[in-house]
C-alpha cells in the first residue's frame, strides 16, 4: 500500500503557466459567439446530452475548461468526438451558448493540430465522409463505409454484413450513385475554401 | 402548391422509401415537387467537423441553385431529411447573421459563377403538410382511417433544432397531430426528440446501439404498434439494427419503423409498393 | 446679445467625476479649450463638481468674476440638473442661467476612443456656451397639491402604503382589481425565513384597511382614465358589477350554500384551480371586504336567464342585485402610488418540465395552497392520486435566469423553495430534492434558514434540471417521474425518480402592466417592470412627478422588501403633500401677440386643449395652467409667433450651430 | 506648397468621421441614451445630442439649419407610437419627418442622412445599435456636401 502512495501521479493541480490564456478567445471566434463567457455552469447541457454518460468530461466541464484554457485536456479527450450534433444542449442552454458549435470548433481545432485520439473511430468517419463528398459531390453510403473501414478496422465491417445484405436485397443500397453534372465547379469551390 | 425539392443523398439510397412515399402522397394530395437539378451533398454533420467554411460553401451552392431554378421572389425549398433540412437552414441563418462568413461564402460561389441573394426559405415536409396544406384537408382525403393503431412519433433531433422554424423544440406535436388526423392513436412519450446517435451505430456501436435500444424499449413499453419518423438516418438506426440490439440485450425490441408519409399513404389508400413498404426490414402487420 | 445688451460673462465647469469622465475624456484639454470660447470668463475642471466644494466653487466664481451664465459639463441633467440649479440660485443668479452638458452618460461611458470623445465633448461645450448666452431668467410656477392619494393594487405593498398614508391623516383611495385585497401574500401558507403564518400577519392589516376612516376601499375595480399632472390628477375608477350590494352583504355565505349548483364546478382561482367553486363565492374566509361575488361568466342566470335564483331568495338582506351595472367613480388626487404587483411565470411555457402533461408536476403556488390548513387538501401534501409522496423534487429557476424565458433572477424562489422543502418534509417525511443553479439567500436570517434545511436532511443538487419525463431505464423508475440533472458538484448526470415535482416559478411583469404604464404615463424597463427614476437614489420615484411605485411591480422582491418600499413611496408622497405645493418647470409655451396672424393652425394641435382663440383680438392664446410644455405648437406655428420658455428657437438654433461651427 | 495642400487634404479625408446631430425627446430617447451610458454600452462618438421635451417640438428648420452648418446626418428619437409623454407629439413629429423627407428628395440630399427612430426609455441597447448602424451607413456615404453647396450659393 505504502509503495503505491509514493508512486501516485500528480492529478488534481494545475498551474497558471500551463494554461493557454487565448484558448477561450480562439474557440469563441470559431464557435460563432462570445456567449461561452456567460456560462453559469448549470449543467443543463450535460443533463440533456444523450451521449454524456459515455464522455470523459461532461459538456459543462468542457466549457469551463475552454474558458480556463485547459487546451490540451480538451482537445485530446473523447467528449468532443462523442457529440452527435443533436443540438439539444444548444436549444436548452439558458445562456444561449451554441454548445454544438463549440464542439465542432474543438473538433476542427483538434484535427488541425492533429491531436485527436488516434485510434478513435469518429474522426475517421468524419474524414471519410469529407473525402467522399469531396470526390463525388454527394455522399454514397457504400463508398463512405468502405473508406471508413479502411481507416479503422476492416474486420469490424464484417459484423455489418447482415445489415448490408438486407439493404441490398430491399434495394436500399445505391452502389452506382447518380453523379453530379457540374462536378468540376463544385471541386473548384472546395479547393478555394481549403486555402 | 408547387415546391422545389432537395432530396439529399440518403433519400436516394437507404431512405429510398421516404422519397417514394413522400412523392406518392404529395402527388395524391396535389402538392407538386420539382427536384432541384444538379444538387450536391448538404454538408451534414460530419462535414462541419472538418471544415466549417467548406461545409457552408457546399450547402450554399444548393441554396444558390434553388434561386437559379426557382424563379423570382421567395423560394420554398423542401428538404425531407432532417440532417439536410438542418444543414440548409443553419447555413442560411448563419449567412444572414454573420457578415464575415457571408462575404467569404459568396466569394466562393462567385468563383464558380453563382450567386445567392437570400431568397430561399428552407421547409420541411411536416411544415408543408400542417401549415400550407392543412390537417383539415388531409382529414378529408383519408380513405382508410387507421383505427386502433398506436403510433409513437419520433422526430429525431435536427428537425426542430437548433433553429426552431416550426413546432416546439422540446415537445414537437406535428407528427402526432398527423397520426390523429389519420384516425390513429398518438401515444405520447418522453423520447420524441431524444437523439438516435446518428452515425454512432457504425463508429462506436456500443453507444449507438444502446441509444436505439432505449428508444425501442420505451416505444414498446408505451404499447406502440409502430414508430413513425421524419429522418432517414433515424429510421435506418431504429429499424435496421433491431436484430443486433435484440441479441445484444437479450430482449426483443422488434417493432415496425416507417416514414410518416408511408403511414399517410396507407390511410389515403395508396398502393403498398408505391409507398416503398416492401423495402422495410420489419413489415408493419397492421398496414 | 440679449435684450438689455448686458455683457455675457460665462463660467464653464468640467467635472472629472473621479475617473468616470477623466478616464475617457481629456478634461483639462476641454477646460482649456472652453476658456478660449467667446464670452467665457473662466473655465475650470474639478474632480467632483456635484460635491459641496464643487458647488461652492461655482458660487464663489459667480461672485468673484461677476458671472451671469454657467455651463456645467458633467453627467446627465436628468441626474444633477437640480443640484447645479440650486448652486446657481445660492449665488444669487437665476437658476435658468445654468446649462448642463452631459459628457458622462453621453460621452465617457459610451465612447471608447479618447480623442474622439474629447472632440465630442468640446463640440458639446461649445454648443452649450452659445446656447446659454440666450437663456433668460425664469420663475417656476407654484401649483397646490391635492392631499388625497390614489393607491392602485391591494397586495401587501398597497395595504402597507395605504395604512401609512391614512395614519398620517391623508385621504386614501385604494383600488383593487380582484374582489378582495391581500394579493399574492394571502395565498401563501407560511412566510420565510421565520415561518410566520401569512394569514396571521396579513389579516389584521386587511381589516385595518377596511375599517380605517381615511381609506376608501374599492375592490373589483379598475382605473379607467387618468388626466392632469402632479398635485392635480383627475382619475376615473370603474367598479365592476359583483351583483352583490356591498353595503348590505355581511358575508354569511347563505347565498353560496343555496346556489343551484350543489357542488363547486369551476376552477377556484384562489386555490390555483386545485378545488372547485360555485358561480357565487367568497374567495377565502378572510377575504376583505367579506362580500360575495357572482361570476357572470359561469352563473346560470347570466348564461341562460333561466335560473330559479335560489341565491337571491336565500339572502334575507336583499343584497343580491342581478341588474347591477358598472359604476364610474371620479376622484381628484394629488399623488398616485402604483403597487400592482407581479404575476407568476406560466410553467406551460417550458414544456420540458411537463407541467400540464404529467399530473404530478405542480407549481409552487399550488403547493402553497396544499400545505395550507384551509386549502383544498386541508394541509395535506398529496399527489393527484391522493397519496402522500415518498419523494419530491423542487426545481428552482423555472422561468428565471434563462434567456429563452426571463433573464433575471426572481430573487424569492430560492428562499420559498427552501420553505416549501421544509414544509413538505414536515408534512410528509418524504425525500425532498432541491435542484438549484446557485443558492441565493441574501437577507436577514436567510442563510441561517438554508443552514437549517441542510441539517434537516433535505437533498441539494447543484444543477439545472433539463427534463422531467416518464421514460425509464430501469424497473425501479416505473410509474415515477424522472428528474434528470447534472450534479455539477460531482460531475455526473443523475436520474432521480420522484412522485411529485414542484416547479419554483419566477416572477414576471403582469400582463396588464403595459396598459397601466400608458395610463399613468410612466416607463417600463426592458424586461417590463415599471421603471424607477434612479435605480439607487430614487427607487420608488418615476419619471412622472407625483407617481410612485412600490413592491413587485418594479421588480421581483419579497415581502419585507415590498413593505419597506411601500413605506418609502408613502413617505415620498407625504413630502409632496405636506409641502403643500409643487413647483413646475416653466417650460410652457406663450404667444407673441404682435406676430400671431390668427391663422388658428395651432388650435387642434394641443393635446391638452390649452390653446383657445380670442375672437375679439383675432389671436390665439395659451392657458399656462393647462400647458404641459411639449412645444408641439411652437414647431407648428407658421409665423413663429409661439415660443417656448427654456426651449426658445434661438436657444436651440444656437445650440445646433454651436455643435458644428467652430 | 501644392504638395503640402494635397497632403493636408488627404489628412483631413483620412481623419474625417461623420458628425451626426441627434435630437432626442426628454422622456424616451434621451432617457434611453442615459441608460446606454449607465449600462456602459459602446457606440461610436459620432453623435451630438440636443435635448427637446418632445419630438413634437421638432421644427423642420432645425434639420435644415444643421445640414447647412455641416451635419453629415441627423437622428431624431422619440417615444413609440402610443407612448408619447404628451399623448400625440410623436405623431406630429412623424408628419413633419415625411415633409422633410420630401424636401430632401427635391434637394437631392441622400435619404439615409435623416433617420427617425422610436426608442423607449428602456431601449438603451437599441439606441447604441442605431447609432452604430447609422455611423456605418454615413461613413460609407461620405461627408455631406450640403454645407459647401449652401456656401457656394451664398457666394
């Protein structure tokens, strides 16, 4: 017992120098609003969130940590990736904080800085979706899932074979997607916005 | 009544029967839908996570197309998929409110010779049916009232959130009213707008399946015969994973899950095939 | 410049207001600039012009430099014009030779760029220097004050104010919309933090009002018209027919007993709809006046005309009169106290808490009635199924601290929730959970009350409830209402199954507040409560002289604060009455006969009918007593024959020119 | 010398910021501007307030004088319809406002340079917004040339 105590990691202390003082400002800008400064920590977001039971930190804590500048903790945890964009927190927030937009902003910030949890599946899905649309202009579930499983775990795709076959049988799987006509225009616009 | 119609990717694949049934029902009721030519993906939720500017540009191209094809004045653009509806509506609203964003998006449209003036009104078929067409008229069109059918309405998240353009954000009632108009019993339940997890059924399936398990279990506890939805992804999640969920939790959660126009179509006396009902995994016995 | 060609000697005084102005405007620079302006003899800046030394500085300079015009550049004239006018008068100069420039509210507090703000201040000072040269000596008009007072609203604030004024020997008209006075306080069972029985402390006051020789009490009545001005208001009160002659009825309840309805059938407003009443009823046993009232919306006689009128025959005093008509009373008063109170937030507006959907979700007012021994459940806290709850959740901040409903904190809900928690626990022994965002207990004995509750094993969860629902995730939740909230102290979402939910609804402005506001010519603040003249220094005054406000019509407040405010408002009214007269600003209009062409275009413009036409002289003339000084006729006169004191054309033009011409 | 004059012009052109005459009624809009101050709302230092008791006191001559003396724009503030402290003064103001608008059209003065707003005592925020918007509009529109034109005529 005594040996474990001597090996205990430092968990619950933070020094001001370790915080990113501009973090709140950056996120407020990316997330369409200064409202995050008005957070009263009521926890309505955490409570209404259908995914909060699975999160590392509840959404309320994320907002507090963003405000205080806990950049690393916020960007590396799974909470932001579990947000399913159901907007329940956003419509119910008594202070009008666009929490879903905050989560989006944090996701983008994490991707840009390449510090999201590496083996985590959700960022991979987002990227797969992005790439599918970028190349075809529309999303195609077959192409999307192919891309996704290539990136994560190709074997896990097997567990969905049953569902896939049923979809195929009922004509709900579009293997050949009708293509856009002005695809070149579309790509050009996207290229511009990535710069 | 004539509207421009934005199907979105899902209504061409897994949600095919949503499109089929809606087109059939609207045609029957005399509501004309004209598909938007050369539309592209709405941007959906995943896109925003990578590049918001790009997502909004992609979406605004659809709005610009609607203005190109919809003539002068205000243009009603119907988007049945919740994610598409929300994506289009959110983009439109944000463009209205944020000058910087507007400038940069308009510039991108300009680079491909398009423009957007802000004349598009984004509409959901529920909104059209209740507010433009009217429940009274719908009632008169009912041929086979759905007697003794207990219906729970599942709205999903993105139809009344984050921007509530119609109905109530936490307690929507439009689908319930439609069900009652068709002669069915609308069963009230507390999970109308409780999220199904979206793509989580594929990404973190433990979580995704549990969310859907809770929804299905509660529908069954409330003695529902059928669940109606207004979103292709909700419908997909709730219906297509029922076997998986039943196995995982060791209790049967099987219950038919259909799109609300399919329910309307049955009450109007339309053909099952026209409504795409043969595509459902769980056949509604009653219908 | 002016008529007698006197030399204009102006003194300009720039106030730093500590850092308030000096931090955003180069005050020294402005003073130096002003010194160079024409006619300016002396220009000074000073830390606090409104302080005694500041005022004395002006007075001393007037004497020393023989000044005859003063420009004070400081805050809003609405705040300190009176102060500096008095300072001017003290030095023997007519007060209307003083002009104020507002560089605090209009400049330093709102403009961020230092150079721009300084530039703006210089422009404004220059304008005032040019204007003041044309200002003339004027005298205030003295008008007598009618000693009678009108009090609108018979809740605890109105009752307290009425008794204070009446005890001071003034004639009081107390007008109440409902059929009894008592207001919200009469609904409550106990009052926090002392747990006094509300009825025990309120009822004696109510009967004092009824019996006071100086108080005329008109219940079931509304003010329908107001005319006049401070000291001299003409008010019309409409007494709605209650179909029972007040003077004859003794409140014996025989009519209620004999009503053709054997049982109550209509929601009882006083019991928040938890019980039923008959069309003829007395709201509650201590109602004042204790007179029955017949509700013509539910009474068979009024609905069909085919009632045997058992109530009428039952009354041996012949007090029932189905032919009663609205009665209009005209009164004259000098001052008005508005104590119209608040209304509770409608919990149906937040559907996620399930009020109206789940029967066992109650509002706090409903529970107030339930815990009351003479209430609909005779003091038992019961679910709709008639059972004592084993667990109860009290949700704070319903309709408060929320941008989608009301942004403000309603101030009383934390305390009354603690009170209800205590009473529910006492009555039922149930597990009581309080869901709060922040616990607000600022008040004498309030924090101590909270401490008491903490020791009573009442549960406190710091988190805003997101939903009251009936969907379940485990068998033990079956049949219960589930409250979901994050326990933010722990950082976990909790699902708490309860038998009863109490919504602590907040306070909001009454639906008719806007109507009353317009009638008495006062303003409301953004959220809709009546606006006080100054939030700190004139909290019971309004911008309309002679009209005062007290209690929850001005903003959410509890009983002790309402009573204190009522006292303050009564004192303010007494000051006006006892000084015997009021001084009115001399900003009235007058006609220069030589210029008036007799075109009559001014006649219909005056909203107060102060302008008449003298047929003999073929000219218009203005009755100063009726003129309120808006100046509309001045701008309308095609030949500029009408002038306005304090706002002469020449004054305004020179001010405008002064702004732009250096 | 020429060069210097030119530079000076550029200097003034750069430094130019609109000057807006604000004529506010005592009871509503002037009180609102006090409230904006007390609430520490921020808006550009472009306005100069002249207080009158009621917007009904507004004399069209005030407007014309201000323009010819160099005002870039004029903002008139009164109580909302139905809320006038003197019952109907604001309606009279509105009538005159329409007249002035017509006159301005004839004189080729941009209509944006005159604005009438109903701002109640509680609407400090609205006041700040209006001043912000107006400053933006007038900045885009540029300096008023009326003073110059009037001077030329008088020459």
